[in-house]
C-alpha cells in the first residue's frame, strides 16, 4: 500500500531524489566508487558542493556579499553559533518567542550575553505570531523563527528594521519567496525541505561577521567555514549530495515561484476542509497559519479511535500532533504531493457523513 | 576496471555495507518508506540507534559507566567540546603533539585555558611518536591522537597515568584491541573505519562529566547528549545507519580480534615491500608505523611519472601523500581487502625488475 508520509522531519523527499541518492551510494557518476567512500577533496565532490551552493544562490536570488555554507550540527548548533558570531561582547540580543524552537535558540544565546524577548505568544500556547512589537535599536540582532512546526504558525511578513535580522528557516526554506537581502543571517536544518538530516544550511552576509569581539572556536566560526568553502573539516557528503538533488528537483519544477503556488494549493485544500468540516478545529490563528505544518484537533475527542483507524487504513503516516499541542499535525512540505493531502482530506470527510 | 580505493577519508567501506545502505535509502526494512524520510523518533530509527550503540559496546567491551554517543560536527567539534567539558576553569590541559590533528585539537583548547604540550614530534616532521614524556599531575586531562593519518604513525602503547586520558581515535578505532577503561573519553569521526562522513562517535566516562565548572552550550554538552541518548536534536540518520551496518560487518568478521589480525597482515605485506624494495623508503619510524596509513616515498623522484602511470593502470586510487609529507600514502582501513594491498605491492615490484 502507498504510504502518505506526513512526518514533521526528517520528512518526505521527492521519489526521484531518493532513487538518485540510492544510485550514488552504489556508484557515483559511473566512477566505480560509492559517493560515501570518495575523498571530499576529490573533483567529484568539490563539484557537488559547488553545485549545491550555486543552486541555493540561484533559487533564493542570494545577493553578492553573502556566503552559502553547508555545515553540521543542525539548527541547534546555530543557536549558539549565532550568538558567538553576532552577539557583541557586552551587547544585547533580541528574540521573538514564537514557540519551542525560539525558546531553545534564546536559551543558548543567554550564555553569551543579555537577551531581550521582544514579544512572546506563550500566553496562547504559541497559536499566533506576535506583531507590532518594539525592537531595541541597540540590539546586536533580532532573531526570528519563520515557521513553527509544533504549533503550525508562520511569519507571513518579516519586520522592517535597522537591527540585523537573523532567521531560523528550518521548516520553510525553499517553500516560498523570501528577500534574502533583508537578513544578515539565515539558517535551516536540511531535514524538512532540503534533504536528509545531517547538514544545515547557513546564508550569511559577509560584512556582518568578525564584529562580535569574541574569540570563536573554529568549528563555530562562520568566517572560518566561509574562507574554506564549507570544507574546513570533512563535510557530511551524503546529506549535501542529497540536498543538491532536492534543489535540482525544485529548480526543475520551476523554482520557488512554482513551488510556492503548489504549496498554497495544498494548504488551502486542507485548511478548507478543517474550516468546513464541523468534526475538526484548526489550532493556529487563521492569519498566521503555516503552509508547511497544518495543526488541527477533533471537535469531539471520542472520535479519535475511529479517525486514527481510518487514517491508518488509508496509509496516512506521521499525523500525530506534538505532545505539547495534542491533536494532529500534517506536515506538507515541498515534496508532499497534493494527492497525499487529498487522501487526508478524504479521510476527514468520512467523519462528516 | 576494479578500483582499489586507498583514500585517507572518507574512505573505503565494505561492499555489502554500501549495498545495504543503498537499499535502505530506497526502502527501509520493507516499510515502504526511505531511511532518510522517516522520523528519528520512529520505532525503526530508535532501534537503529540502539543497535549501533550496543555494537560499539560489544565490539570494544565498553565497561559500565560509559555513554556511547553518535554526534555531529566531526572530530573537529570534539576539539572544543573536550575542553568545554573537561578542562577545569583555571585548570590546565596536557597535549601530546604528534601531528596536524593534535595541533588543531590543542589550538581549540587554548581558547579555554592553559595548554601544556608534554612532547612534540615536530622536530622530525612528526615521523615518530614521542615517548617517556612527563605528564603534569595537575592536568585536567592528557589528550592523545592515536593514529596520525598524514604522517603514518600510531601510538602502540598508551601511557599509564592518573591523569584522565582523552584520545582522538578517528583513524584507527575498531582496527585493533583497545582497553576503553584506560580512557575518560574517546572520540572518532566516522569516515575512516566506521562509516560515511557525517557522524562522530564519542565514548565518555559518565563520572568525568559535569566537573569543568563551565556553562556549556547544549549542543557541546556531553551530559545533555547522554541524557537524551544522542537524540537531543535530530541525529544524522543516514550516517548512523551506515555506521551500524559497518559495525555489524566487523562483528560478523569475528570482531576486533579478527580484524586486528587481518590489519596486521595487510600492513606487513606493504611494509615488507617498502623495506625490501630499494626503489622506496618508508616515512615513519619503524616502531611507530601505523597499521592504517602507510606512508612512503620514491628513492629516486625521477621515477614518479612511471610509478604514477603504473598505479593508474592498475586502478589504484587515492595514494598521493599529503602535501606536508609528499610521496605516497596508502590508507588500508578495515574495509580494504588484502587483494588491493597486493595490487599496490605488485605495482611497486614492477619498479624493481
């Protein structure tokens, strides 16, 4: 039976990406060697790294003066690297608290200096995105989390400010148009829209670096990685290769414009059902609803057993909500076909007969 | 033509490991889902993680009271994590300088406190392992690099001392018997003897942790990772799975005792040729020769073109020496079959006709 993979991450990848990745593990470009046993200094891998970096630049129209890095340690390591690199000694960092991942990010920054939370959605269990908050003009940066996987909220409009913007885009990068020039630093773990777990993308404005006044350990120093083209140490070869394949796939689909349109259609299909089917309630504020993670609950909890068994029967996988929210979460990342969203909607409709 | 892959790392893996890894990328355990698109919290992946950890414990006879972690960021990240976790505030760390990797490790430690180099082989371009050095009794730890890939040297006997021992075993772990109980901390990047690039193994004595007096960022805190069974953040799923396959393969071969014997035979075959063929010279001190990385030079540099073309003809790949040593380096890790070593020896013999 076909599985519909709604996992929040690591998550669904395009079938052709999976096939090509498996092929390369067996034999890379007919070289007679596996992707995972060649030197990262080999011409084959150097060209993979370059291709991946160039695809990021092309798909997101990254302006000159930014470095594109593929690193390790996930977004969680960037939580501290951001502060090490950008939070000035005796300075202050501003954070918008939109959920669990924002909270983790600011917890690490506190080890390096003062942290001001400019606004928080904690009062309503993070079901909305705060707006109209004041940003302290003397902050080293303002940190945002663009999409909140757990709660199903997404920042639709980024603030305009003179304070440098830093954004964790782990769960919605490459899903919609963004203006990279608004940000000093963007980072994103691969395992939602970009590839398998094991690499993290960093896009950083070169002139923002080297100014924190801190002695930064080499592996956390973006300048070190930029100066070595992400090859300061052995990079995670497989994760970068598979990310490159995913970016090629996005490009072939028509780039970010095209994928954004598809994502809007998929999300509309599901949110329409939530809004029109009395058996379900949406979790997130309507205007802040995520196009990537759709959270909803049953109006009547006693229907849980029935709904779960219908979902299982239909091959729906990974739709349980996070324990801090309950209910259901359908993650409908780039690689999720609309047919799978329809399969979920069909199951929801069965409760409404 | 069959390639003989002497790459220093990422490096050769067993063919059956490569095949199984590719299969799992397509379809994990007949689940209908790819290894790289399932949740790391799924039963499938949790059991992979447990199996990998248990295989490490079994193969190395890890005593009780140690945690086995699979992390990200390579050995290079451990260079700083070691200091963060173990170098006491106002304390001193002792380092044995046996080459480029030792130097990188101690450079990061210097950001955290005093570093004393107990001995260095720099005077002879790291072609030997210093012995008989004094270890300061008040050091937080003594850091060693067990095998030096670039220079082809290996520590045959670890010092006996009351100072906690920390060892970077990136390039010889699982290649020979070691007494884990002698060490407070062992770390090893996967991409030589354990798997593909993208994960690093850490074996740490639990009671050694939590004593540095430092506030440690979560992602660098071994206690955090140990308390979450290496699942504090999304782990590098593919790299851990393929490492697990490699450890299964080592076990099936007969474990470390068996593989050590094979490694000794392979190394002896190659070192015998170096010693008996007047066209070649060994680089490393005989008593310190690595069983993993065999470094040698041509006695007469004018034969380089001939030797290189014969090597290419025979399908030998990755035998160029590191630029800081020159000459040749044959990396003959666990997965390298003796037939490939013989193929290299056969080419060497052709110069001696």
